[in-house]
C-alpha cells in the first residue's frame, strides 16, 4: 500500500537551539534531513514532556510506514515483516 500522503521525507531529528525568549534560553526543534525546522517546541516555558513529544514527532514518517505495513500485512495475512518494522521503530523511540 503506497501512501497518498505527501510529507517531508523521513530523517527528521530533534535538536536544540538558542532561543532568548524561552524559559531556559533554548528551544527544542524538530528538523528535516536538510536541517530545516519542522516544529519548534518549548518556546515560552518549560515542559517536561517537550523532548518526548519532539522525538515522537520526529518519528512520524517511520510510524506512517509501520501503519501502512500493518495495513498491507493484514490484508495479506502475514504480519511478520510489519511486526519487525514496528519493533525497530519502537526501539528507536525508547532509546
């Protein structure tokens, strides 16, 4: 099943950059593979969930791949490859 969704290709990363208006002087930023900002988080205050939320956002393209693989595998009756892909993405999210 190929996705009809169009989005920035995978390779998103979580970085931090100086942000003088934030509570700690930094902002958490999700960037694409070229370093362009996709999302800026924690702009005006500290939030203990910011880094986790940013990591989850950065894995969005891979999570879409997992969902598509599961949908394809379900229709074919073989979940082995889809389960392996899901485990790989979850392991990266947990690290």
